[in-house]
């Protein structure tokens, strides 16, 4: 029985990986629109954190609308 056990042990291989059970999860993605590059997080934020993340876009849209209104 000892010989059979040794054969089975060899058949399974000694596959050792460097991962050690650690997974990799992306934080987000870089998205390009024309000359603009923005970061899109893969997880959604909630509450105050989400508001701060959206502020640059909201401010940019607000200022663009204000400029457009001033030129008309």
C-alpha cells in the first residue's frame, strides 16, 4: 500500500504557486474621451465619498453651462 500511496502523491504533482491564495481585484479603469483621460472606479462609492468623487465632473458641467449662457 505504501507504493500505491507514493504513486498517487506523484500523480497529483507538487504544483506550488506564488499566489498563496491571494486574489487580484482591479481598483478601476482608465477611460479616454478625446484628449481627456479619467479614472472610473470598479466599485461604487456611497454617501459623502461618492459626492466628492463626482464633484469635478459636476463643477466642469456647471462652468461649461455658465460659459455657454454668458456667450448667448
